[in-house]
C-alpha cells in the first residue's frame, strides 16, 4: 500500500509535466516564474506559504511540501530551484524504481544518469534528467524531486557580483 501511495503521489505531482511539449513544472510551479506568480498559484489552490524571505520559502500543497528558491538579484525574483517533498524518507528500491519509471513516462525520456551505491547492493542514490530547456530534474532516494535551472543561478550570481563592487585596498 505504501508503494502505491508513493507512486500515486508522484503521478499527481507531475501530472502537468510534459517535456515533449516544452512544459516543465511540478504541480504548477515552474522555474523562471516570478515570486508574485508563485503566490498567485498558491492562493488560487488554497495552499499556504511561509518563510517568505527574499531568497526562498516553503509552500504546503495537498501533495507535499514545495521549497522554492528565488534568484533574488534578478528583477521579479524568478524561481531558480524547486524542491518537492512528495514522499520524504521513502528509500525502498522498488518504490524508487517505480518513481523513476513514472517520471520518465511523464517527461518522455529516460534518465540521463542513475547513480548507484558502490558495493554488494544495487542501491539507487539518485536519477538525473537533463531536460530540453536547460532545466535539470533530480530524484533522490528520499522521495524528494528537485528541478534546477543553472542558467538562472549563474545570471543571479553575475547580478549579485555587479551590485557588490570589489572594495579598493
């Protein structure tokens, strides 16, 4: 029963994800969306968000917790990283394999990399998908799904460096 609930939760969380159509979101949260749009999405679904800081917050959805990290030096503070705890602490290999299959089916591609623990066991540590638009999707063995955009992070770091000049010595 536990295995089925995890797969159902993952399927529900990713139902609107479809890399073949260029759509990349987790339950409506998208990388690049502005902070105001995150709050509008949460409000429209009657979700609550806390830790409303400049750099990130956690939103509580019906499917799990979504941690949102913002590129705080860019206009509108776009989302640069999503971390969705749809079934935290789930380490059973059969569950992880079903999650990988479900994500692969929904995104229309197999993982680009699966990292396994060295040793006597065939233990999956994480699966990584490089999506067509530069986003990276990572499923860890603890039931946490991450979506990252390294280009947004790099642009934010560049903007931060430009806003903080090097002192003269």
